[in-house]
C-alpha cells in the first residue's frame, strides 16, 4: 500500500495497448492510489470509458466541453488535485501534443495546467518509435523533466518485431513509485541550506537588498527533506511557506546569517549556500528614520563577512556547495569561486537567460566540481534542479 492517498491521473490514448491501462489502473489502486482516468477520443475506439468508470467508480474525463465533471473548470481542477500524471499507453500523436504544448484535448490541457510530475509510457509501431520526429519530441519532454518509460522490444500488433511495445506494467509502476516515493539516500544526514536575500538596513525604514526570491534554496530544502535528510534552513526574508519537515531559522542581515550558520555548523554534514548574501552593508545604520533634508547623498559601505569562504576555511569532511549567479563569463567566474571558497560543488547560473535565476520557477544551471567536470542541467523546475544537485551530494557522501 505504498501509494496510499496518492492521487494519480491516468491518461489513456488511442493505442492497441489501451486495454493494458485497465491492469495498470488495478495495480495502482491495489497499492492504495486514488486514480482518475482521462481518455483521448481515439482511446475510446479501443476501450470504453464505461470499463474505467466501473473500475474507478467515477466519470472518465473525456469531453472538454462538458461541465458534468465539476462546477469548476475540469482540466484545471483535475491537474491541481493530482500528485502525478501518467500517460500509458502514449501514442505518437499524444507525445507530439505534449511536446508542443497543444491544448486541443482534455489530456493535453491537463498536462499544460499541471505542476505535478509526469510519467509517459510510449507504445507504437517500431518505425514510428524510431522516427527522428518522435525521438525529438521525447527528448523535449525528457529535458522538461518528464519521466519516459522506454517501450520494450518484441512482436508488435503490425506483425513487425522491434521496439515499441508498451513497457511491462511492473516497470511503469516502478517508475511512478520512483517519482512519488523518492529514495531515502540522505537519511541520517544533517543538511544546512541558506536561501533568499539578505537585507542591510540604512535606517529603520530603508535597506539594501537584491532580487533573490528564495525559491531555489527552498526547493533544495524541500527536496533534501523528502530524501530523508534533517534540514536546517537559514532563510533571509522571503514570501515562501516553509517546506514540511524543515527547521527554519529566519534572519535578515548577512551578519545574522553568518552567526546562524556558524552556530549550527558543527552538527552538519552538508552546507548548501543558495542565499544571495549582500557583499556590502551601509557602514552606519541610523537609529531613527532619515529625513529628506538630512539624507546623505552617498552611502559609505563596508564588506559583510563572506560566509561561504569562512566555511571553506573550516571545511573538514563537510560537503560544501555554493551558488554563483552571473551575467558574464559564467563558467570562469564560477570556477574561480569554487577554488577560492574551497567548495565540493558550485552551481552556476546565467541570470540573464530566460527562465533562469531570480524569482523564476525554473532554472538553467551548470554544476562544476574541483576536478574540472561541468554537468549541464537542462532548463527544469527548481524542485527538479534541486534533486539534480542532491544526486551529486548523495554521490559525494557515499565516497
Ligand atoms: N556568499 C556568502 N557570503 C557572502 C557572499 C556570498 O556565503 N558574503 C556565498 C553565496 O551564498 C554563494 C556564493 O558565496 O553560494 C557565491 O556568491 P556570489 O555573490 O556569487 O560570490 P561573491 O564571492 O560575492 O562574488 P561576486 O559578488 O563578486 O560575484
């Protein structure tokens, strides 16, 4: 019953393998999942909605133009309720729809509206499967973080023998479990994550800060907790909810962040510094609000402590991960910081790229290590970028 309480949307499309979706539905419900079926019109030529309706005891989502499903907008509600969406079997046409973001049926609208993980299990004739158009569409989906369960080799409905048979249902279930029930590879580890901007006050009303939203650091904290780590999040001011199971320490200035991090340092195995710490602060903070006539035209600044550089000096066996948000010479600058701050990994991003950097839900990063390797991570939601970073951390912890 390891999928107990999980809400899964099962998309069924017009392939001869559509009948296998019934058995998949049974395997998922047997594990405790609550499954809602969505069919394309082509799928109804192979199996009837009634079969799925009888098995799930709820209406199949099929007709975009019906309000029968809900008093609200059906595809939006369905996608928001789901923990995962699986399309099995997925035809070449549906894969193209998803890759292009066409919103011309219930299933593709749900895909566009959803923020949950997506698993796609293709099934088609081998020549169609091998066609570059199909492979490019699959690559697009993969790069977007969709988990593709490769079809199997074997005899096909056409009489040909090749790759295109829907994967074994056990493999599709395993892929779903892998996405929904992350490995506990950080169990027993204490990970400190910093996130958000710092604020350096000028007076009780004004401050110097930066455009960090904290989304990347919060995503790392959430992902690390989901993988079994005990997470301490030292957060600058953000508007984000604290992820479940994470201990948070709220700070405002770089100095406060420095003190909070150093106070917890001895107990940590890993420190991931996603915060955008101010490098300078006003030399003086006025006790009372500065009035217009007395406001200085120039602000004298002094450096803040470089927290990560200090951690690098006290490194020991601890794993240190830094972030470098750059607009020019991204790799060269990130590499210099990796060496200067004595880090194990540096996550570099070009904040001038669309979809990357501050206040976006996605990020486009490169992960650098001291051996000179560069892992190019495609544009992904920050939560998935977080998992890519933690995959590297978990591998280092195993050494
Ligand atoms: N960092 C820190 N303390 C500071 C400044 C930065 O701990 N006072 C950390 C950040 O959290 C990040 C890494 O150092 O993980 C790199 O931050 P960045 O601002 O890019 O580097 P700087 O060394 O400040 O270089 P510059 O601002 O000149 O690019």
